[in-house]
C-alpha cells in the first residue's frame, strides 16, 4: 500500500514491510501463558516441599524432646529403685530390664498415638533407651554389691571389737584375737577389691590397743568422792612410764603401742580430773544452796542452824573449806552478832576482780590482796599461813554482805554475766567509766590524799551503788552501754556529775576535801568515845590510822620504801611514835 503525501515539493514513495500484526500478537500471547503456568506450578511445588520439610522437622523435634524426657524418667526410676534398698541380684536385674522395656514402649506409644510418621524413628530411640536403662541398673547393682561387701568387713570389725569388750581381761584375749585374723583378712581383701582402702597393720594395731586397754582396766577403784568405779590412772601411767613394763597380756609392748597408750591415759586422766572438778563444784553448790535455805528459816535458832549445816554433805577439800567457812559465819554470829560492812569498798574491789577474770567462784580461794588477808588473819578467820581467801571468807569476816555472797546473789550473777562476751564488755565499759569519775567523787583530782579518807571512800561506795543500779536498769530497758556511760547523752547515768554534795550530787565541796585531807593526815575529829581515852591511847589510835593511810597510799602509787618515808603522813606517824614513847 502506498502513502501519498501532498506535493509541495518533490516527494518519494515509501513502502512498509508486509506483516500480519494480529498473528504476531496472538503468537506472543500463547508463549507468555505457557511460561506463567509453569512458574505457578514450580512455586506450588516449592511451597509443598517447604511444608513437607517443616513437618519432618516437627516430628524430629518431638522425637528429640521425647528422647530427653524418656532419659530423665529412666534415670529417675532407677534412682528411686536404688534409694528404696532394692536387691540388685542377677535374677532381679533381668526382671527389671524387661520392666524397663515395657515402660519405654508404653511411654512412646502414649507420647505418639496415631502418628505413623514418628514411628519410623522408634527403632534407634528404643535401642538407646533400652541400653540406658540397663546401664543404670548395672551401675546400681555394682554400687549395692560394693556397699554390701564393705559393710560385711565393717560388721566383721564391729563384731570383733564387741567380743573383745565382752571378754574377761587376761592373756587369753590375744589368742582369741589371732584365731579370728583369717576371717578379718578375707573380708578386708574383698572390701579392698571393690574400691575400699583398709590397712591390715592399722586395723591390727587398733585391736591390740583395745585389748591392752581392756587388760589395763583391771587397775581401778571406787572413788570416795563420786562413789563410782574409776580407772587408777596413777598406777596405769606409772606402769607405762616404766621401762621394765614390756608386755601386756603376753603381747610385746612396742614403742609405738606404748606411746599411743601413754597419750590415751594422759587425756583420760585430764578428762577425769575435769569431771571430778565439775562434780565437786556442782555438789558443793547444791550443798551451799541447802545451807542458805537452812539459814533462811526464821524460826530456827543459830545453834539449830549450826547443827543442821554440820550434817550437810560437802565433798572434797574444797567442800570442807566451804563448810568450815559457813560454820564459822554462824559461830561468829552466835559470839558477836551479825557483822554488816560499813562501806561497799570491798564490793567494788571484788567487782574489779571478777571483771578481770581473777575471781570465778564464790568458793575458790582467789583473792590475794594483802590488806584483806591481814584483816582476816587479825580476826582469826583464816590461818596465818593462808595466801588467798574466798568470797565466803570475806563475808565471814564482815567485808561482804551475806546477800551478795550466795547462790544467785550479786557476785554469783556477776560471775555468770562475765561468761557472756557481750555482758563482759558492758561491765568493762562500766569499770572504765567508774575509773574516770572516781577522782571527782573522791576529791583526789584536787588533793590526792583526800581519797584515803574513810569519808571519801564511803561517799564513793554510795555513788557506786547508785550508778551500778542505774546502769543495770538501763541495760534491762534495751539501752546500750555507750548511751548510758557517755556524758551529754539523754540516758547518761551520772546525772549528778556537775553537782556538789550540798546540792545532792557526788562531788565533794572544797570544805569537805579540806576536812577529808586532814583526816588522811591523822587530824581526826574526836568523837565522844575518843574523849574517854587516855592521851597515850589516843596517840596509839592516831598511829594505827596513819599506818592504814600509808599502806593505802603506798599501794595506790606503788611507792618505794624511801618514797614512803618522804610522805607527810609517815613523818607525822614517826613524830607520834616518839611522843608516845615520851608518854
């Protein structure tokens, strides 16, 4: 076909290719449809393949989880079986193997009902589970066998030891022992074969020692204090220390055996002595408590009290001393009446001794202060040779009150308190507090000699009692030692600290300090009784008072003899001695 273009100029005719456009389009459309269909089919297959793979993995996950759960159940069942004490004999193991298989099969069938896709994995899973169950069964069987074999040897050892204990001590004991060696060797060998580690020499050594101890136990006696049969440790230890003592029951006493026995009886001797000491303390405490009950009977005369106390059973040398002291107290009361301390100065001193661990008993003679010893010797409460006294001795001499020196009394409770570390620290803190305030109460921070005055000592004793009472009350209310003993705190127990005595406090006035210093120098104020004495008697009284003052100063300041001679009180005493001579 020709296309004509209007001629304005010369034109040329163009011819296009001869084609069928419809046919071309139709052909193209057919090819594209084939390709899309193929793609859709491929995608569907791939999706199917993915889903199949996911389903497979799900089955595998379930199988793996089931395998783990089954392993735990198998282990649990075997542990429970072992703990129950089951007899893992060869016959019973076969039965348990079959029970295990049945359990595994049942477990899997219940886990995967109607799931044939999972069952194709059961073969390996069951095989592994069967083997695991058998493994646990045989391991437990070995454990039981090991335990039984070791137990057999232990029973053999125990039986032999019991037979030795039951025998009459003598030489036949060793022949009986050697007759059972073969049985002991066999059970030991079997035990060691299953993993034990028993030593033949060590075992035989222990039995030899046991037999020798049994033979040595013939050395015994009835203890007069406990009234019980006890070993004669003194004789036994003496024999063991003798080189002539070479055998026991016909068996050679080697150096090794001798050393073991010496150590054993040394420890035994110490344990018995400790037991005896505790027994004596316990029994004497009971007896002392009974005397307190007797002393508390109001309608009972002193002579009747004395008679009953004499019948009380105290044990040991210590008990006799306690009984003697209690009897002495009653005899003193019959002769002189009840002696009541005029101050609590000795109570304060004993407090310090308890806190420092020096005094640990009401009965033991633990106080060694020279002035206390001298005081009690003058009263003939103790012998001239005595070097220490008990709290009971001090009470007998009128230095401590009866109420303080008794079971569950002040000092007994104090001793028990110190056994508690916390309470001990509390008491130490209180003592340190007293040491701080003591110079202020005595007046010695102004004049050191004032503290030797009886008036100052009495004032401190009164303050001590009051402060001690407040401290105990504060602790009982739950307050700390720091709260109670620190100046400026609301709970400070020394509320009178800034107050002088004329205002209700514990601090002496200047006039009191001056007068008490004069007292310390011997310039005493004469009482009505003093005025009735002769001049020579008055001088002697002053000299004795000065001696007491000098002793206290010497002890307090730890003075040498030459330093003592330099004291004004000493010079005053010498002058008075010369004056008495002239009289």
